[in-house]
C-alpha cells in the first residue's frame, strides 16, 4: 500500500489555526485583564467557585485551552498533561487521582472555521450556538455564566464588528 500523506492545509487554514492558538493562549490573561474593567465579566467570574475549571477545544485540531479559577478570582492555564485521564471532561465525576485536574465544563467547537469565526467577532456566540457551531458539556448554571462572560469579553474585544454592534431600533 502506498504511503498516504495527509492533505496539506491551505495558507488560510494555517492562519486560522495560528490565530485561534494565540487567542486560546491569551484567554486566561484576557479574562484577568478585563475582569476589573467590566462589571459583567466580574459578576460572572464571581459566580464561579475557586478551583472551577473549564476547557475550550476545537474539533479536527489539537487546539485546546484549560483554565482554572484561583482563590484570588483570577484564571490560570492548566497543562493538558495534568488532566485526569480516568473521567470524561465535563462529566462532574471526581478522579481517582487526587493530583489530576478535572474539567467542570467543556466548550467544543466543531471545526476550526467555526472557532475562527467566533474568535474574530464575525459571529456572536449566540448565533454560533443557534447554528450548533459548538457543543457544551457540564452543568448548565456555570455554562450560562461562562457564556455571558465570553460574550462580554468578545464584545469588549470586537465591539467594532457588525456582529457585536448594538442594533438601533427601527422607527415605525
């Protein structure tokens, strides 16, 4: 059987992957930076308990970000190697390994294109959810809090984009 090579990614796909990778790397820092500036972000962070861990993944890639809330109310990145291997992320089950990190909530984008669209402000999270661009796993109450926090964060970042601009009321 001849050697089969995986298809080469286009320049556009490589750029999208790089952009999403950078934003996933910066995510805990952006939350920590904008938390004192935005009352909405602060309120949602305050709702999450110390030790709360969430994960963002992008289907078809190895792009992921795992963040944990510290006792100070800030978020820090968790190394993928420290994740519990005996429980499904977002399942709410404790791990047999007390040192391993368990993930409380997972947001899994179905593709790189969907993640890129949300992370560039081309599409709101609300629109992406309606379109089933990502799936979630974990308790609904904290999931709603994360969604509100990310929406406020993206709105601060991309308020100039059409998807995040406040729509004016139509005069009748």
